[in-house]
């Protein structure tokens, strides 16, 4: 049995609830109050309160894309976010045997029909439509105000925080290698965040402990589709980002589709300043999320079979390194991809300092490129090109790296969206 921690107010939790039907083990539904989790982890009103308009716009597209891929009806309610306290308490007051139907019904009311789930009558009507008997619905509606039900929701929310949960949906596996909950081999609970880690969940159910290679060995990104005729792909990156490094490590998979990625080096810090974002977002996250994201870097590296060690010196200024990538891009996209990965690996797997000129000389030499490029990074034209690339990224809607833009209009953020990028290159028209 795998736990799915959720709140009806989260669109990704709704999408996860749809995918959960396909899991080959029973799902243990774990309601929690997401606002309480945010407050309890020091996230205030949650990440949506502080993200840039560019990221907000991307998130809406991202939700719609996953909904389409999951075959889930989806509509962003005009009144989102709505308080789900009453809906959660009503669920807790229902017999556990009715929960799967009740959860589907309330999620549908919120994310398919956009109904006001703060209203008792809306909740009750949704439950009736799900086939839950009238007397059961009425009893649960009354019990939702019981102090014991209120305490249970608080206790569940506190338990979520104690597990390291900082957002929804959160999957928790307690079965260990044996698959038996509470077995001697179970160890600590394994936490996976998001509706987009389904392959990881399947691997965990097969025995993966989220460390080291998954069962059967590393799974580098290797799409089977070919790119449709005329497709283009721009890849915005800065080697200062660990996720850009991870994305660069898998570019060959996209290239095998028959498309030549156009590498666009940018200066991430300058982009963040333009968007009034924190210069190092990782360091502004709540502690629980920082810990989780740090582990995720290692998990992706293990999953794909690439080396990764968090640098002792972090952050690093990568202005010169990115200007070297500008010079490489002028040679060819392949040269830029090769140099970018070499520089990123130096920082994110080899404990090398990209601020040190001698280190850069050694990297350039090993890559078989002219060491004279180091001096050329001071040329006004090279500086201007990096600035122009960064301005173009902002105009394109880029707010972080890696960002992939298909056909100049479909933007995908993050190395964890490579599957969606491949689908778009193969001919899928994303929302």
C-alpha cells in the first residue's frame, strides 16, 4: 500500500488522484490541510504567493498538459484557490469505504466543474452524485463540525510535516524492499513529491530505494519517437544550475530524435534580477523543501546514471564559463553542447571551481578548443551576445533553467519535462 497525501485545493494532487488508479498496489488516501503544511514548514502562504508571472503562466500550461496526458478533464476555477477545510473534514467524517468515490467527487467538483466547494450543499451534492447514500452524506455533514474531526485534520497535517512533506501531492512508501509495511527491511519512509514522478513510483514498488541505480540499471533518457519534420528546439541554460547540468547530460536523447538542439547560454543571475527573483532560489526554500530538492538532484543522477556531487563551493559565478559557451555556439550547436556539458560536469560532479581561470584553461584544453577563448571572453561583442541571449530568454518567457522551447512557442521548464519535450517534437500540440 502506498500513501497519497493530498488536499483538494491542489491541481497536481487532483491529477495524481487520477493516475493513482493505475498503480498496482492499494492507495492509502491521506488528506491534509495544505495551508497548514505551508505554515508549519515556514512557507507562509505557499509558493504561488511569490512566484513570477512568467512561472505562473507556465504552471497553468503545465497543469493543462498533464491533464491531457492523464486523460483528466480540467478547468481552472475562477475562484481558485478555495478553502477546502470543510471538504476535508467532511471526508474524514465519512466511512473509509466511501473515500475513493468521495475523493473523486470532490476533486471533480473543484477541478472539472469549478464549483464552490467551500459550501456545504455543494459538497453534499457532489457526494450524492457519487452514489454515497443520503443518510451517510447528511451524517458526515453534521460530524464535520465535531471537535474530534477538527483535531484529526490537524493531526494528519502535523504528521505530513513530520514526514518532510512540504507540498502536494506527496507519495509515501513504507514498504521497504520486502513490500511489507512495517517489515524489518522497511527502513525510513520514502517520499516522492509530484504527479510527474510516476516512473519513480513504479521503480520504488519494484524495490528501488531512491538511491543508487533503479532496478535493471540506469535509465538514460532515450525516446523512441522521431521528431516531426521541421521541428525546432531551443535550450536555454546556465551551467550554474544543477538541473541544467542534469538536462545537458540527456541532450543526446533529444538529438537522437533527429533534431539539432540550439543551445542558448544565458546569465541566470541577470535573468533572476530582471524578474525580481532570488538569486539562488534553493537557499530561499523552506528547510524541508531544500532537503528534498537536494535529494532529488542525486535521484535524477542515479536514475540517468550520471555522476553528481554537490559542489563545496556554491554558488559560483559562471559569467566567464557562459561566455565561453557563447564562443562555442558560434562554432556549432554540437560544440556548444559538448563544452556546456564539460563545464557543468566540472562544477556538479568534479568539485572544480569555474571562477578559477586556470581551471577554465584546463577544461578548454581538454575539450580540444582554443585556450585563446579565455581572453576573448572579455571582448565587448561576446559580453553583448550573452546579455542579448538573456534578454531574449526573458522575452520568450524563460524564468529558470533548463528551459526548452519547441517551435519557438511551446515552453517547457525543467529537466523533468524531457518526456513532454519529446512528445512535442514528435508532433503533439501541447496546451
